[in-house]
């Protein structure tokens, strides 16, 4: 049986059909306009011909993403088998589309959804689209490192008791730094109330493929999980998957797959890229057939980096001392390094690593740098990383410490993850009502106490500091200004200079 499954998983129906279609002689009079040949010579010189020949639209032989019956249906079924889902949807607009669809499929205007305040901005977009009312819970913070984890099971239990009218629960697990929630017990709590548990697992598409990695959210009972195949596996940028859990077929359905399918049509392009779709097919095949070996390689490289970095002065790789609420498990391929001991901010170090040593981190923050170690890394990358840190640790400190730019420990290690109660204002309107309200542009000082009409967040990690519908606090504005002063990128604001903020009139 296992062998039959392995043989099946070697297949790439969508990729194979796309390559056949690209090779077929035909006079093309359809989109995309380049028809394989009309491409700028400079681009073709670098990318070659094959990619343009395969950049095809929904031709009859290529099935249809929104009404799949043939090769896309077959590829999605193989992905469902590989990722342990009841039904898998391929996404071409990233996890962003999957997260929005998950909310649209479960919440109508005014419905309450439970979620941590540290959600990705795609969740806020889902709230604006659906009109759902967020009920925020606080995630846990590691007292030693200041890193923000996931939500404790007890916090969810209390919130479920306090809000018997909830329609869904949404969790982010893992976090950007790889910290996982105790999905199994939270799923049980949700299912006792017949509530669907939706998991933003954008950073965990590799989970479950090696015993040294956390189990996937679906395998722990989640009803829906969204994974960015492109973030950690080999899918092309923007390619992602939405998986539905197997659930208990005897119980009343908590989530309707057809509603998810409909919602996806609202948020995805009507011209899905077959290059992205085929890359999902190939990434699934790669993980189903070699996933354990590939993940063993990534885990070994990450462990080597951790061990070698630990021996350097001033550098402390993050590890879970023991499971604790909100920190159930850690993805050990995610390498987060505490750099406080170097007397420099993570932002300054990030710049130095990149410019002087050609080492590019995923996420800099005030006290930490986070690196994604994946199936695409090799031993030479780890050498470069460790040697760069070695050179920096040996050189005298430079740059600004967090204290020098007025950032207190209370504002947590990650600039954009300020979960200080003081900074997060009260939610006074639904994000949708605030988004559609008449608004004014005010200077930040005058915006204090007013209701934000927009989502404003440092990127990465894309966790909003201001949400539409939330009262703006002086601490939030001070925080955003500091992020900007430190060279962080702020997205979402209608005035990117932050000279004005949009508030509800
Ligand atoms: C937690 C989380 N969820 C969702 C997303 C959106 O993913 P994508 O970029 O695939 O749309 C991100 C992106 O950074 C993320 O960090």
C-alpha cells in the first residue's frame, strides 16, 4: 500500500501536462500576449525560452483552477494525500488569499471570530472583506528573550467561555520564529463547542515530513490550514495551499468545503499562473518522495549553525528550554539569534551581515535576527553565516543599542510585535465599518485618541500596529515612528511617510 502511494506520489500530472502543452505546435491567439516569443530579449537571455513557452492560460487540456475536473483536480488530490488533508486547494495569491477565504467561508458580517492580536495583515483584510468582528486574545511572551509566542490553551478556553457566540477561532502557528501552539488541545476545545479551528500555518508547510519537526496543524485536528509552499518549500513565490481537515464524518460539519471554494474565487486572480500551479505540483512530489531526507538535511544544517553560533561571544540562538504555555514546540529549522550581547540592534547587524558578508536574514528585529534554513541551503551557507557572525563578534561594537533609540524592553524584542496593552488601542468599530467610513488625514499627534481607518504595519513580519476600527494610542504612534527611524519598512498606510494617518471622520 505504502509502495503504491509512493509510486503515485512520483507523478506530477499538472506539470507534465503543462510541459506537453508547451511543446505542442500551435498558432496561439490567446493570453498571455507574449505567446512565448514576444518577450524582451534581455529577459529571454536570462530566463530562457522554456519558462515563456509554459506560461499558458486555462487551455482546454490544462483544466480550470476554479472548477477543477482533470489534471488540477488530480494534482490537488495528490497534495491532499501528501499533506494529510480531506481536500486541498492550490493558491496563486499566497497564503494571503487562503487566510482571507478561510474567514470569508466561516464568518458573515457581525460574526465574532477569536484570534490573537499578532495576526498577519491578511487576517485583517479577511475581517474587512467579511465584516466579522474580531475578539482578540493575547499571545504569550517568553520572559527570558521577549519573543512573542502563540496563544496559551488556557487563554483560548477562557475566551470561549466569555464569548459563547463565537463563529470561528483562528490561530497563527507557527509564528515567524517557528513557535507552535498546542493545536491538539485547542482543537479539542473548539470542537467541544462545534467551532471550526482555522490555522494560519504559512510558515509550516514542511511540518510532519520529519519526526524532528512539529506535527502539522491538520494532523492535530485543525479544520483548515493555510500554508505558504513558497516560504519554506520549493514552490514559486506566491504559490501556497489551503488544506481542509478530515474532521469527524459523524459530527455536524464545522466547515463547508464548498464555501471555501466559493470564497477562494472572490480573492484569487481569474488568470492563475500555471507556472505557480505547476511549481506546487512539483513541490508536493518532492516532499512526498524525498521530504524526510530533505528535512533531515535542513535540520542538521540548522543544528550545526546553532551549535557553532552558541560558541561565539554575545550570540545566543533561541531554543525552547521546556514546553510552556504558548510555546508548545519549536520548528528547529527556524534559526532565531539573540544579538543583544553584541551591543547592536538586529537592524544594524542585518545591514552589516548583508552588505559586508553577503548573508541575508529573513527577519531583523531590535534584539533578534531570524533565518530560514530550508531544503535550499547548503553547508557553505552555514559556514558563511557563522564566519560572518564570528567576524562581527570579534570587531568592536558599532551602531545603536535599543536603549539609544528609546526602545524599552517593555516594547518587546521585535519592533513590530509590540503587544504592550498600552500600544494596542480598544477596538471600537469592526475593521470593515472603519474601512468604509469617511476618513480624514491627520498628523500623527492629532490622530491620538481617534479611530484608525487603515492597517499600518512594519513589514516583515506584517503584524499591524494600527488596525481599522482600533483607537489610536500615543504608544502605537511612538512605536511606528521608532520603527521608521530604525530603517524599518512600514506598509499599509495611505501616506507611507507617516506624516499623516487616516482616521474615521
Ligand atoms: C503568519 C503569516 N500569515 C500569512 C502570510 C501571508 O503569506 P503570503 O506571503 O504567502 O501571502 C504571512 C506572510 O509573511 C505570514 O507571515
